[in-house]
C-alpha cells in the first residue's frame, strides 16, 4: 500500500486518488496548484456572476436571490457571510434534517438564522423512516448516514424548482480537494452526476423501494427525489462552489466565524479527531467515520492531519502520530446506534465484512481483521515551509485543535458540550 510522501493519504482513499511517479497524491498536487491561482481574478469572476443573478432576481420580482443549503456548521456561516455581508444577497436557507442532531449543532443552526436575519426552510424526516433507511443502507453501502448526504444535496433542488430560484451557493467541494477527484481550474459546479455518484454512492431510489427486505416505501424517499433535469433547465438552476472562487482555509474561516458571528466549537476531547470544529453537528459522524476505517483502513484523523500538513501547520511525521492515535478508535456511541438500529455488534461487523478492502485488510480467524500496512514516517523533503507561528497545536490554536486536554471556555450555553446520542427532531 502506497502512502503519499507529503500528506498521509493511502492509495485506496475515496473518492479516486492518484499517485505520480514521485509518490505524491493528486490531492496534494491539486492543493499546491491552487496556490498559483490568481484569486483576485476569481473573486471578480464571482462578483460578475452574483450581479447577473441579482439582476435576474430583481427582474423576476423574487423575494430571494439565491438558495444556500446549510447545516449550521462553520461553512454554512461562511457561505452566509459571503452572500449577505459581501454581496448583499437575499438568500433562502434550506436544510435537510437528518435527525442525528447534537445540541451544539442545533444551537449553531439557530445562531445562523439569528445572526444573519435570514429565512430557513427545513425538511424533517420521521425517525421511523430514518431508522429504516439507515439500517438498509448500512447493509448495502456500509453507511448509516446515506440519507443525510442524499437529503442535503437533493431537497434544496426541490425548493429551487418550487420557488423558481436559479442560483444555489455551496461551500467547498471537499471530496475533490482532499483526494484530487478534479481540479478547480475549470470552476466545477454542482451537478446531478455529482449527487448520484458521490452523495448517493451510485444507488438509485428504486434500489431501495424495489427491495422487499428494506420495508421502504416511495413516500419515505420524498426529500431525496431530484427534480427532472428539464424542469431545472427551464429555471436555469445552477449550483456554484464558493471554493472555486475564494481561497479556502478551514482554520481562518472558523476563527472568523467564532469572532464575528458567535459560532461555537466543541469544547471536549473527541474520539476520532483532534479538530474542535469539523462535523460537530451530528452525533452519527463518529460511526460514519469508523465505518470508513473498517472498509478502507483510514479515517478522519487522516483527513484532518493531511489538511494541516498541506497548510504547513504540521509536519508529516506528526501527522503519522495523529493517524495512529485516532483512526482505529471504536467510538463509544456505537452501542447507542446498535440499539437504535436494533442490531447486535456482531451483525454490525458482519454487514461491513464484504466491503473491507482486501488491499489493506487481512482476515485472521473467523471474525478478526488486521491491517497489512500502516502509514510510516519518512524523510522526504517537500517544498512546504512549516508555519511555526501558526502551528496546529500552538497556544493560539488551542480552542480549535485539541489532542487530549479538557477545555474550559466561559460560554453562555451550558449545553454546548452535549454531543451525546439523542434524537432531537426539532
């Protein structure tokens, strides 16, 4: 198994990752290519695009200039900041409620609506429907949050069709940046193909309905139904990524959102990552990430450490330690979700068994698997200059990256640390 010489991604990282002859992954190559972009020019291109749709909105006498799909996270706040504060747009926030909300996530979503004085449409599936879909897709794809990814990338288009709003503003195309699925050279936009291949994992809704064992009915899948292409084309619906026009650094963004808009971080110690701001709005994320590890042998520790290496805030050798610390951890919330799905732990691992990548996993005995390979330190001399003043675990970044220390922040919300598994629908 090859591992990138610059970051810590393996060659089986998903979605597709490629390695050059030097052993550098496509994600790193794309990341450093972007450093040479003329970001001022790209910002001007964004200005021109926004003005075009503001004109269309005014001409059609619409109440909203655009749709911003949101979850309430740091990127949602930043999307709103750019749209409302920078370009004076009148957005409609749209979100799909997956039912796996943390109290912190709900707090930040409420905060988003409040501080930006914007309207929100939120579709909520019943918990019974979520259970059926989560259990079925766990068996089929090894992903109990399939409904979450599919919903947030499908339901906003239903609203766009209904209200005839052509512009949709997304944040960063993360799956493209991490592994280099494609580059930002061509200003990629959101398409039905992206939704079908990545968010839906190649499955069709008919695959769920036509399986008698799923017990899933057509009406259970309403929020996941993507409008007909011809209907969207009549309106001219277009989904742009701000990350195609603005240089994206998660740390800079979250610091700004905390400072200017009262976005709140997770205070405590997290089991599967050192980040206090990534994916803090749903308590199923640890299970989702653990499933990725069981299938492909890496997890969110790899994702976040690789990003910090690329930004020059961490060395690769430090990143290797991070991977070994976090990626293999079985989350405590697993027992909660086993109870929710009404399955045993043995059944859980059995579902995933056929999905394990044989390149990385070796079976020993009946039920035990061990990794054939692990990422290791190297002496490769990359061109990344270490930013010691902005080191990942420096004192000034203590609130945002936490290895093993209990944080003591004086927040006004005593529920801020509640990331326990409870189904808060509303």
